[in-house]
C-alpha cells in the first residue's frame, strides 16, 4: 500500500445499508483504517468486519455526533438517504447533507465522496432532484466533493436486482408503463465499489461530478428479456399501456415483488427519465476502468444469481431500516415508562439436542415458513402490504443463518445469542410495538424452549387490535412451538 494512505482514516456513513456494508469490507480488504457512524451498533454486530472498524454511535442529524465521527478523518463517504421519512424527505436530506459538509469543514476533512444518481434528463423525479440537491449541499463548503452518479445497480440483494428478478419470474405476460422503453445504463455493484475504493486511494483530493455506468445502454424491457433468457425462461410478453403512472407502478411493484411500495417509488421515479451516463462527465482520466473491464449486464446478472444460489449475499436492500408507522417508537425493552405490555407465553421441556433445536429456530421464516398456519401469516402479510408495509416477501438474506440487523419477512433481528436467544422486532404496520422471542435453556439434562410474543399497544386502538387477533394467537402460537419441536425431533432421529 502506498505510503500516503497509511495515516488516513476513512469514515463510512450508511454502513448498515446495501452499498455501505460492502464498501466497508472493500476498504478493509485494502488494509485501510475505517470508521463508521451508525445509530445502532447492534445492526452491524453480525458483520464479519465489525471488530475491525472503529464504531461511532450517533445520528447524522446531530451536529455533535457528526463532529465526533469526522474528527481526524481524511476521506468521508456519504451514503445516507432519507427517502422513507415522509413527503418532506428532500428537505431532510438537504439539511442533513449541509450539516455534514459543515462538520467536515470544521474537522479538516480532505475529501468527501458521495454516491448519487444519474440525472441528465430534464424529466426528473423528486427523488432524483433530491439526490442532486444533496450533492449541491455537500459541495457548499471548501471541502472537495467527488460525486459519483450511478443508475441501476445490479448485484445480489440490491433492490433494483430483486425488482428485475421478481417482475421477470412472476409475470410471463405483463402490462407495463411507458418507462420500460426508456434507456438506462446499469452498473454492477462490483464496479461501483471499484470506483469508490479507487477514490479512497487517490493521492490528492478531487472536486467534480462523474457519471459511472456499465458498458451497455438498453431499455428496462431489454433488461427483463435478458434476465429471462439467462434464467432459462421464455421470452416475456410486454404490453405497454399509458395509464400506469409512477404512483400506480409503485403499488403494482409493491404487490408483485418483495420490494415494498415505499422503496419502489424512488426506484420507479428514477426510471421515468433516461438514466444514461454523460461522456462529458467521465471519470476515466482520474480513475481508469478496471483492468478486466466493467461487467456487462449479462455477467452482472449471472454473478448476482450465483451469489444468491450459493447463499453468499453479503448485504441486502432490506438491511436498512424500513419505514414504520409514526406511532411505532424505537426498538428496545418494552417494559418502560409504564406502558401496557401484552404477552402470549408458551414453553416446553424437551429431550432434543440443543444445537438441532436452535437450527430450527434460526431457520424460521423465509422459504422455511412459520411452522404451520402459514396461510394466516400470508394473510397478515397481504394486509400489511395493502396498508403500505413491507409484508412477508422480503424473506431472508440467508435461509439458515441470521445476524443482528437482518430483515426476516416483516420482522427484524434485534437480539441474537447463537444457540440460546433470538428476538425479532416487528416492522409491519401496527398500532403499537411487537416482538417475537425464543430462548433455550438447560434444565436437568433437557432443554427448556420458551416462545413469547410481546405487544405494547398504543392507546385503545392498540389494545383493541391485540384482543381482536387473540383468537388467532390461540391457534398460531401453539402450532408454531409444537412444529418447531416436531421438526427438531425428526432431524434428530434422522441424524
């Protein structure tokens, strides 16, 4: 490693997100000193790089937290988004970027690197306009900002890839909006990380805006046809109709794919315009393309599919916290401030190998299902989708193993003590807060398994909700515990 990198500290914001989580690993692979700013350190605890980075706990909206995080930093990567924070998300993003830039200037940061979106078409969505404004605010101080603008990012676990994959798989015949004929220039996540890492290794700070894209320009319809061919599917029948507005398209995608409407909306908004890199904004003179060349769309898709099949999805679009109803407060212990706590408690003592029993608990949800009553879980997921929640189709990053911060259908892993405790926090839209927890303990040579659902209602509406679904609990939760034990016994007998 060149000498001029030895004393540098690199700050990565958004480290619990899709790009940020992978960038941290990429920088560490180059033996760089990395610091991250996260609101909740537990969300990155399960990452294999967590012990190799300096973690600053704080909020990007806090001036004091920004000052602490940026102290002594040479290069700061700005990978923050606020698109899920209501209609005024653009104002929130602008303020957050301005505060970050000013804090970076106070700290003497040499370089800010920002990943935004290609926006060369005048027909831009509010989301893309916000991305542009974020770049403008970041560049409003004396600190040089290197702004990379990318279009659709293709990689295992990316929202764009999951949207493309599920639309193509589930709809052999589809009626589509006009934007499927707009040109776009997708880029592989591998190449995005290449450019970001290369920016970190530059000898001198750079100020400018640079478009980055893969080697091909094609329509979204062409992308779906390519995906279908690579997946061994027949050619998709695509019928364009003019009545599908971006809003309706977002709802449609929310029902057809795992990507919820709230996240589909900015993705669709980016596709209503031409998303093609401007050759006049090329970064090649500063950062030449990779020696092996940029990945084609076909190679990007094949690589993403292989990573998914091999269960090597490093980060996923759902790693970032999902938008939740405003009455749902932060995660944590529900037994505070005198709130009412409603519980469904089940337990059993079994003579089953603890490791086998734990494997069944850790494998819950996703493709394995919820150990019975799956039609009720499916129905609850549909209701959640209808009211704007994430539903069940997020699935899991890995079908067998979890880490803190993982999304799991409409839950998120809040606490994970391998072999002993799993606590899930509900990210479905609810009039309150909910948890589902499993614990295992040794009792007289056997294993005590405890399953507990906890709900902290918000007002009378929350209590009415709990008692209205209580009849279903008397069926769902006993069945779940019984089938976990049954599956574990079967696995033990077959071992």
